[in-house]
């Protein structure tokens, strides 16, 4: 279906050929790389798919025969991942919902002006880029598995207890054991007793920190023969630091230890580069000559026949960063100090990029050599810049709310209190109630501004302990909390407390309501931690409701449920929107804050029915400690 960087082949299905041709003309004006085929019905579109390679489908909704949703469902039968953009002139929330359920990639409404063609162009490019990247990743995984099975090196994979869970045929040949004999055993099966202390040191280091470790040990085959084996061991963790797997490559170096050791280090280096997502690798030696891979040449935007020296390579770095890179290369070459830098690069075509470059000396090489990889991190740096700008705007917004609005409100409240001391008037009580509502809105808006920031600090938090502590700060009258979990999650403790507080208050208030449609009693939802009196009135009416905290069955997260009247199905898609409330005194920010807290942790939140028919809020995508 096309490789990354090649022309983008688009199938545009629309029963109005003239409109489709106009769209094609504007798209090609936006990007000349578009190759667009037009079909005037879903049936013709399916026929074209059988004979032509397509990277993305853009389809109208209202067409004779099959409409856009029917066409999408037909496409998904044979092409489950092919990008499909529903591009319609008469869209609605119902159509959008059906399209999402059918697996649409994107949804865009036609507009009377021509400016939206740029938006459509970007949607197509982004969808195809993600599609091609996913296909490339899957192909890479297949190649990696094939590489392991056919590798001339022995391969063994361990679980967290260093029990063997996978070996390849080469490893069984090296040690003379069958795969069945090794599975479930530990490294002690083939390491001689004299090498136990050395191997213990390696496994301890792997347990304490991620990274690769190299060792040479005396090992024992099944028949008792003693051999010297070189091992390359690596502990792989995810973004949160949890261990994913531990694996080792090995080879018998009894007779060829010097030569094979250098080869194994080379393999270890490229394995590390691939694992970290490197785009290019390079090597320099003391004579100043270098070797660049195709990926390194692409980053520098040089021709395939470019044969650089060390000085050539350094000349591409920004003048302010060049000396830093040069000193790091010299230290690696002469002192063996590895380095890891994020620096600026100016390509041969004059484009400015941010790159991450890592290097280390090659031990055992014939002459001093430094080998490393380079990765284009320009997009990452741009995301970091946008995040800084966003946080600065949030700070400015919070400042305006807390100072420019809070000050006049405080003055108004003071004068009102003085007036109430002199005059008894129901109108003054109404003003007081309006002031209280304004204060609640300010508090909730400030909370949204703060909770919308990225969760920068997380730590293991026991759900039962956190929930119980939160519950004890609330005035819940006869409501009860049941905890059915011992899970420990990685979270920001303060924000997790806020999430529990808003959910608990919502459940208590909602569970006490007579009408199921009154989902959000904000006076209950938005009470501050440690200030339960702000929502005391609604809590007092919450007698008898039971709130339950528990683990989701598939271990993907946890839930908070109540045994109240539940939330109507047609309101579940809107209860987390800021400002949505069915209560006259509500601000509608309580569950929006819950959604924001979940988002900054990388979690998802949804609502459904509890076992008793009440509301059940599910938080998924949660990292748990085993």
C-alpha cells in the first residue's frame, strides 16, 4: 500500500463527480504528492480497491446504493486498518457516532469555502503517515522474531525471577539441552559453580537498573564439557520503569574469543540502537575516518556517496554546540567515557534540526574506535516548546482569574456583609447566594487550569489507602464506602485524591437523587479536599448510598460505583464536558476535572451501569505495580 515518503494514493468516492474532481484539484494544489482516483459509488470504489493500491479512502456519506457508513463497513471486512475519512456535506452527531463505531479513521464535514481543503489534505497526510508507521512497526517486529529464531547466537529470555521463558535453537546446540529441559530453569543450569558470584553480580545489577551488561563466564554443557561463553544481557523497561523482559545473547568463544567478542559487541550496539528507536548509526576511528549508515545520511541530508571524516561530521553541528560534541567524541575515543547529548544540527540543505547523539568506545577493536547513533528529535523538541507555551498561558489565565476576579468579588462580599448587618432584605440574601456561586466557579476554573497540566511526578500509591483517607475528609452522613482492591498504582498522590473526592461526592449526591437525570450535583462534586463543609447540604441528603471502589476484571484499571439511580445512557457522552450540569446550582466542572486528571496521567475515564443499576465510573490504562 505504499512506503513512507512515496506518493499518497487516494480513492475519493462521491456520487457528485464534479465536486470530486474539484476536490482532487484543490488537494493536488495543497500537495503534489497526491495521486487521486475517483469513484462515483461505493460499488465502484470496492471494485477499484481490488485492482489498485490505495493509501487512503475519502468518502461521501449520502450516496445511492450504499451510503458512506455501509461502504466503510464493506471496506473494513478486507482492509481493517486502511485509513478511511468520511467527508460529508450533511453530517450529524448520529452519523459521526455510527462512523466511529464502524471504525472510521477521521470525520470531516464539507464547507462552502475552499479553506477546508487544506484541512482535508492534512487529515489525509496524518492518517497515511500513522498507517505506514504502524505497518513498518509490525514488519520490524516480524523481522526481529525471525532474527531471533535464525540467529547464529544463542538467545535466552527470562522473566522477572530470572526463570527461562524462551530459547532459540542455537542456545540448545551450545549447551546440549532441549528447549523443554531449559524452560522454567535458571541460569544456574549451565553456569559453572566457579562463576556463580560473577553471574549473581550481573543479575543484581540488571534488577536494580535498566541497561545492557556484558560478561564472559565459564559454562558447563549438559555432557559436562566446560566452555567459555560470552554473554550480552539486557533488562528492558517501559516508560514507567516497569520490567518488560530480560534477555541475553551468547556465543561459545572458547577458541575464538578475541574475534567473536568484537563481533558480539557490534551486534549489541546495533540492538541497542534499534531498541531506542535510532534512525542512524555511525563509527569513527582515531585516524579520523568515519562510516555512516543510510539513516545518518538522511538526517544530515547528504548524498549516498558522501564519505565524511570526523571534521566533516562535526561541521554539521550548530556553532554553539559543535565544541560540546567534539569534546564528547574525544573523551569517548581517548578516555572511554560514553556520552548522550541533545544538540542542534544544520543539514547539508540548510535545515535546522534537533538530534540526540550517543557514542561509546568500541572495546577490543583493532584501533581506538567510537561508535554511536543519531536520532532526529525535532518533533519532540517542538512538542516540549508547545507544552511550555501552553503552561505559560495557563499561568496567565489562572492569574487573571485569581487576582482580577477574586479581588472585586471579595470587595463585593465585604460590602454585602456590612449591608446585611444594617438591613434585613431578601434581595441581599439572593446577592449572597450569587456571590457564593461566583466563588465556586472561580475555584473550579482554577482547578481546571491546574489539573490540565502534565503529571510530572508520579509514585506508587495504594488505592485503598488513598480512597479511605479521602472519604474520611468528607461529610457523607450515612453513606458508606466499600473498598475491594489492594492495587498499587503509579499516580500523582494529590491529583488522585482530587479524582476520588470529585467521584465520591458525585456518587453520594447522585445516589440520593430521586431523578436519574440529575447526574451532577456540583455542590457535592467540587468541594475542596479538607473543606467538606462546602457541600454539606447535598451530603446530608445522601443517606443510605453505598460507594464501591474496586479493580476492573482485566486488571486495566479501577472503578468507583454507587447503588443510586444511575446515569441515563444518552447523557454519558456529555457528563465529562466542562460546564455540563443538570442541577440549577451546579457549575458542571466536577466530572470535567476528573477527566482532566485522568488525561494528564494517560488514563481513560468512562461511565456505565453498576451491578446494582447505579453509576459506575471506570478509569483504565492505569499502570499498576505487580
